[in-house]
């Protein structure tokens, strides 16, 4: 899989970065985890769980939901 360009409108700011699918998490052709960079900064790995999206290091739930929503829409 290729790197996904990440562009979010979050709290009135445009954030740009990348989401890199983690190959070992691909199920039925869809990754369930991505390495996330915003700008040039690595902020962690986001995982899709039955209860929603979670990140291993970044803990702002609104930001995690925004990134997860973007990735969900991208994969459809």
C-alpha cells in the first residue's frame, strides 16, 4: 500500500501530513493501523478498534477521531 496524504480541517486549522498503512495489519485489503505524521513530525500509530480509533502516543481524542474519520472515508 502507498502513503496516504492526510489533510484535515481541525478546529479551524488545516493540518497536513501522511498516513502510512502498516502492512501487517491489513485485513481483507484494508489496514487497521497507520503510522501518522503531521507536518514533518511523527505523532504515533493509530489503530481501528471495535470501539473506535485509538493512538499509542497522541492522546487528544478529538484529533484521534478526526484522523480516524479521514482514514475511514479514504478507505471506502
